[in-house]
C-alpha cells in the first residue's frame, strides 16, 4: 500500500557535518531532508543486506523468481485513501536469495492507467523453524488523476511519493497455522499528502485446509489499527484463497470491515473477487 529524493545542493561545493545536521533539522528543508534520509536508508539497507546474504553461502546456493498476477473487480488497499475502487490488475513479483529479496508490487486499472508502484526491499533477519523476523523498506508512487484549473479531471496523472518501512515477526504454531504482527510506517513526501501513516496489525494464517484431495483453502484473518496524521480507525479483514494443487490459477477474495474510523474515504464494507495466476522458478547459483 505505500510509499525519492535526490541528494546534494548544487550551489555548495563544501559541506561540513554540522551544516548537514542543521540543514536537516531546519523547517525549511524538512521535506527534502526526509527525502534524503529515505534514499540513504534504502541504499544502506540494500547494500548491507546484499553483503549479509552473500556471506551465507552454505545454506542453499540458489535464487528464486516468483510472482502472482491477479485480476480483480475492485482494487482494494488496506489504507482507504489508496484504494482504486474499480477493476484492476496487480503484479506482485519477488526476486532474491535466501535472505534478501526485491519485491515490487505494480498495480494498474483495467483501462491501463497506473494505480501504484511499490518497490519493496526485504530482508529476512531471523529464519528458524518456529520464529521468523522480516524487515523491509520501499519507495512508492501512488497515481492520481490531476485536476484542471476549473476543478474537473483531465488525462494527466500525478505521482504522489511515499517512503515506508516495515517490521513483521511471525511464529509458526504448526505447519498449517501461523500468527504474526505487522507494523508499517509511511511518510508522505509531497505537499498535500498525509505526512505520517502508521499501520499495526495482528494476523493469523491458516494454510492448506483440505477441501478435497486436490482442492485446498488458505484463510488469513487480521485486525488492525490505522492512524493517518490526526485521524485513525480500527478494522478487520479476511483474505481467502481457493486453489488446486499443481495448478497455477486460483480464486481469491478480500473482505474488509471498518469497526470504528474517522479516516476520510472510509467505507464500512469493502470486498472483491480476484482471479490469480502464480509461478515460482528456482535458479542455481554458480560457485
């Protein structure tokens, strides 16, 4: 759901450490400083994670490329402001090794207009049989139709920029039952956007529920708290997926219920149905 700056001032040829700190703390340069910090954290996180993942050569010398392409009657985002509200196509991809992965989420309306581009970098900090801890950062671009001077929509699209970070611990109760927490903090980087969005969820994952020898069901209920600047709300939602073993197509649905919210754009009930196509490829690493 969410959401890049460029470094440097061309009028300065020499900058000392104190002036950088003062500049970043000044109100006038606050937005640019957030942009700079976001890009720096993305680069550092990515480079550090690459270094850690390359040192762990003994686990499994392979890379994976997987993805899910879904067509839905209603483009839903857990953050109501970012929901599309009409038919959409969503590309969720992942490329990486045992620790680090690049997980872009590219979303379009059915008419071909962009909805949002979310460019995740994720790192598996802890991997064990029972407990896992993942962390991630991303820049994101949410597209909106621009308004003309008379207030009507036109064919121009405006990209609204965000930078977000996440932490997601989880615990495997059994092979088919998992519980977890998810926290996301997003910064709006352009004028007129929500500056701070905080998302905290408790979720459960029930996987591989047998409906027959070939058909199975995955269910993922969660409750979450959402705060956007001074407005907030409590929600519950459930994701359901019905699939056939060794078959790439599946049917999914999301139902979202607002329990109490004063966030603009919120609806009490939101739901959709999706047709999903998934794939998974593994490539051996050359030593």
